[in-house]
């Protein structure tokens, strides 16, 4: 082997060593990235805003991949989990789907329908009612704008023994723009299983009553109202 051949062999060996060094360097970088990021898993992102109490569909979410270590423990990684579920709050576009964003759609008995209203956390029974409880729904109407001459303010039990089927999360409500004296309040979405007439009563009260309150009925208590218990006016005490 002459000197030119020896130089060629040496250069070839150096090239192989450089390539091997570069390969080792790439592997080291990849290993370092993997150690910091970790394996990727599937997650789901909300495509567009979803209103509360809307039944969820798989096509409302887009599949994405992201490092497992960046996901919260409540992140949804299997889209089949949303089948038959409803949103418990407003779902914002671009948010990652979490298990606490939805609940199982409650089963209704024949002739029942579900209706949800926001109950003021201060005037309701926040934190004390759970699905399956029975409550009396009270509505207080003022004496202004009632339409009947001489009509006085009164409190009514608009629905006795209303069955609670879901209790949502505490939500901050912004005051109405036309009410300068109002302050932000907190409310809880409560879902009831009611017949059509009772659902209409609740919808009417939520729209026109001054306040809507819930009274939790103790288990084992009588569920039938006695005569005169369904309505109250201040005059009843004044005339005593």
C-alpha cells in the first residue's frame, strides 16, 4: 500500500468516526428531549364554543397529540367517554376537554323533562343539595307590574317536591349592564326532572320572580302541602 492509499484509508476512517460522533450527538439530543418532554399521548381540543347543558358529540372536538407530562390527570384521552354526556358549563373554543366539563345525561321517567335554572348561591342551599334530593321551589313576586289592581307582594311554592337530578359548579355571574347598582354574584346551575306544567312554572318564575329559592326537604318528611301553605303574603301576619 503506497502513501496515497494510506492517506485515503485514514481519511475514510476519520469520516466514519466523524459520522459516528454526529450520530451519537443526535441520539444524545433526542434522549435529552425525550427525558424532558416524555412520550406523546392523544388529547382533544374543543373546535367551537359549546353552550351549557348541550349534548356532546365526538365531531365537536379535534384530536391532537401532546406530551403526556403536560396533560392534567382529568384530561380526556378517549373521545368515546363523551357519548351520552352533556356539558355542565360553557366550553370555550381551543380548550382541552376535561372530565369535569361534562356529566352523564340524567335518566328521566315517563312524562318528565329536565330543566335547569341558575340558583343564587347565597339565597339557595348551596353545597347542601345533591342529585336525588327533593326540594320545594319558592318564588317571590313583587307588587309592581303584576297587572292586577291591588295585587300585593307574595311568596309562593311554585313546585313542591321537585326532584334534583344534577348540581353544577359554582359560577360567577356578571351583573346586567342596565343595572348600575347590581354586583357580581355566584350561582349554581340546578337541574330538575319535572312534568310539563311544573317546568313552565319554573321557567316563568326564573323570568319574572324577584327571587327564586330552594328549600331542602328532609328525608322522610311529609311531601303533601297543607291548606294555605302554598302561598304567603305579609298581610296574613298583619291581620293576626
